[in-house]
C-alpha cells in the first residue's frame, strides 16, 4: 500500500473537487462560483487557473483521465465542458444543453468519457453526449420514477448503466443507453435488454433518509448506497439488500477498493473501512 499523503490548501470549505489522471493537478470549488486549478509544486500546491464561467455555486467537478476534459455543474442550472488549449494555455468552456429548470447538483463522466450524467433538483438526470451533426453537447432526460432531487450518481463499468441516489430515499439503477453513441453491451446481472430509461433496480434501506452517495462495485454486480439516516446498504440484482446501521453521523462518499471492501467518509471526519466476511457486511 502506498503511503498516505496529506495536502492542505487552507482557504476554507471545498464544495467539489477532482484530480487529474496522475494526481499532479486538482480542481476545486472554494464554496463559490469558481473552479480553481492547482498544480503540485514540491510539498505545496500553486494556483495556475481560475475558471469563472458559472455565476452561482459550483456543485460538481469531474476530470476525465484520458481525454483530460473537465466538466462542471452549478446551481445556475448550467454545465460546462472544459478543454485545455495548449497554444494559449487556457481552459476553454463549452456550454451544455441541459434543459433543466432547477439547480444541477452533481456530475460524473462515463467510463468511456463519451457521455456524462448531470443530477438535478428538477427530478431528472440529464445524460449528455456530443452531437456530431450539430457540433454541441446535448442531453436526454431520465425522469420516471424519480420523485425528488437527485443527489449522487455513479456509472457501471459497462458505460451504459447509471446508479442514482435521491432525496426520495431511493437508490436506482437506470439504463442510460444512447443510440448512435453506445454499442450494445453484453448481458449483465442487471439485465440484457437495456433501452434508455429502463429501471434495472430500485432500492431502499427501509428506514428512510436522503441517499447521499451511490457506488457500483468494481465488477458492477453490487451497488452500495449511504443514507442520511446513517445506514450503509449493499444491494444486488434481484432485490437482495444488506444494510449496516451505524451510530455515527451520515456518510457522504463511498469507494470500493475491492469486491469485499468499501471505504466510507462523511460528517465524522474519519474514513471507515467496511468488509464483507463470511457472515456478511
């Protein structure tokens, strides 16, 4: 295991962040409408770019590792794709046609980096892709049966299935298949016929609570989600769910390190490791 590195930026709250592929740069939102990009310099970090196209709080940042494109979402209901121009040494924004009437709350690139998904307070998820014919980023909406603000998203490794956690206490798995963009994926444990907006799974831990985070396992055969009720649940295709109730404050982030290990972090300041043993989680 590599040694732990601690980095201090020391300017107050960070509402969103994303690292580039080799972790030498990080994009952060310092709790305002800007995205600041820092580069590693010795033991410290230097500010090299400030992206100020949004006019309200930035809610999400994701950095595509292979294409080196940034995508940002904001309470201003807009999303921008940013491309780095090596000649001018500047990040150039492209506005995305989202068609939402509430704040964008979260954004995430797909594994193949040819799509991204934007969560929103409009009870829809905008699945965005580049329209070659019209030369712009456009979107299709996942709507039913979402009943409240979507708070978190995660892509399945096959680039088609999309998990979403919402303030209606549900975690769901949708098909985000885009004709002309995606190739038909091989069958998965979640199903084999996957037209756009197919509901492949809908889960609740039974006790209620906003779903703050959703995360597929590395294989994509399990889905973890954490709620505001301090419960972490692991759901499987077919409807089986195992939940772990905690006495701590809620967790906001989940990362699978293997098929049997999940790291969770949230309001308790300290990451926690969950393990699947022969007796369960």
